[in-house]
C-alpha cells in the first residue's frame, strides 16, 4: 500500500512539472508574436470580415465600413501635417500600429516594406502609426535603421483605442486593411508567420480586386 502511494505521488509530481513547463512555453511563444503597452505577452490572431450570413464569399464580399471614428480622426505625420484616413479613399490602405521597442513589430517591418514596394504603383499605401509619444528624431532614426519605405506618424489615444475596440487586443503589432471604398477588409494582430502570410495574401487579393 505504501509503495502504491509513493508511486502515485511521484506520478503527480512529474505531471505537475510537465504542466508547468507547458504553461511557461506558451507564454514565451505568445511574447514572441506580440507586445502590449507594458511590453508583456499578447495574443496572436487574424481575421477577415464575413458577409451577413457569416460565410466568406469567393467572388464579392460585402465588407463592413471601416469604423468612422478611425476614418475621421486626425492623423499626425512626421512632417507635422495632419490628414484623415477618409481622405485616402480610392487607395488600398494598411494601417499598422507599432512601437520602436516591440520586437514582433520590427520582425514584421521587412514584410511591410516588401508589400509597399510591390504594390505601390497599384494604389496601395501603408501607414505606420507609433503608439508611443516618441519624438520625430527618435522615429526618424529608427525608420532609417529599419529602412522603412512607407508613411509614418503617431496614432494618438483616440485611434489606438478605436483600433483595440475592433481587434479586441491590447497589444501590437496590429493592422487594419481598408479597401478603395473605405471598407474594412482585414484585421491582423500579432506578428507570427501565419498572420504575416495571411496579411500578404489578403493585401494582394484586395489590391487586385
């Protein structure tokens, strides 16, 4: 009887040890794919809007309009000028939230550069909005180091909060894809390879529609 108890105790000990290791690895993986405002782990996710019946159409999708609060908000560029996303109608726009301290954001940037270069002549534009109040000089130096080829600015609290209402994620990187009609055609959160792959596929699809 005593031996059985010892064996059962050892079994439970090994089980709990393995469970603890699994939890730690899960947090590590999550931290590698997204960052939150406090630089802790986030959630990796990507979605594409569906039609009224909840099914994705193969030909023409009835996309919802992009949130009006985001479209009408003043966006401040690095050169000090402001614009509204609704002024970009006629273009396909990928709006990306990021920060200089976010590792997954940095890992995602070469792919953003690639898309901007590939589709720039087809009315495609990436707008990268820094969620922190970093100075123009800091962002300029960072952009030069990363060789960023797309427009940069600041998100401000309004845009950041409205983004997070859509994505349900208090973390970065996260992006919204808006088509030429001002409709929301893609939501991408986290910087995992699967999310980046889905983003590239969706951008190419929307640009060539």
